[in-house]
C-alpha cells in the first residue's frame, strides 16, 4: 500500500515539498544567527561596565531557539544570563557571576593530559573551581557552554581532577554536575515555561 501511495505522488509535488523543507531549514538557520547576535547585544547593553577584552558567547537552550544562555568571560571572571529574544529588555536582565579563583592546584590540574582534551572539547569555555573534599584537593573544570539552567554559572557537566593532600595519585573523571541533580524533567519543563513567559 505504501508503494502505491508513493507512486501516486507527482514529481512536481515531491519537488515542491523538497523546496519547502529546504527553505524552512535555511530560514531556521538565519533566524538562529540573528537570535544569537540579538542575545549577545541585549547582554552587552545590560552590562556596560564590562571591558572591551570581554569574550561573549551565546547558546540556544534545549528545545527552543528563543531562549539563549549568554556567557561572558573577562579576565577569568564569568558572567551568565538567560535572554528571551522575544521579550527580554536590557533593563530586565539578571546576571549571575563567578569570580576567578587562584590556586596552584588549578594550574597543576590544567596540565593533566585529560584536562587538555576536555578543554579542547569545550572550545576553551571552561571555568575552574578548587575545593577540598574528603582529604583530597579537587579541581573541577566546568564546561560553560551548557548549564542545566541557562542563567546559572553552574554548568551541566565538568571534568574533575583530584589529588591526595600530598599531591599524589591524580584521579581524572568527567561527571554530571551533582549540584543540580535534584532537578526533575518536570521541573525543567516548568522552568522552560517560566523562561518563555518572563522577560
């Protein structure tokens, strides 16, 4: 039956459907590029104190191209915000920030081969965090391109390098960010609705 239906579709109708699909794809790409620049523009207008050396990036969030995660790195300090390109005005934007952390453990962990690969994979968009946990020195390199929520400095996943207190036995792993492990699928969709409906 399927082959009979396919034979009944005229070449002209198939060509028309192909062109419609192609034009919709091109329109989607053009809209994505325009929204990308628009999101960064809103962020820059909302944060005029950032220097000219600041580096900006924007990433669409999950299932929509209307909500963007905008990140800015300036001298090791990171700033994040979510921009709804249909609604957000610069004066309404709320920005979260994380200051640069200095530690010899961060400098050492950055030289581990696994971390170099992770940094390459993350396109250099990594934010290091240092802390002690269970008698170990721990460094996490967070991939700032992706956050479980678009306006948080907490990333979706990171590479973790840990040493004992004497600096021996480095252990490297890639892990989900357990700080947000309590967020359910239902909670994510609720937040998506909030982002779509708010400035």
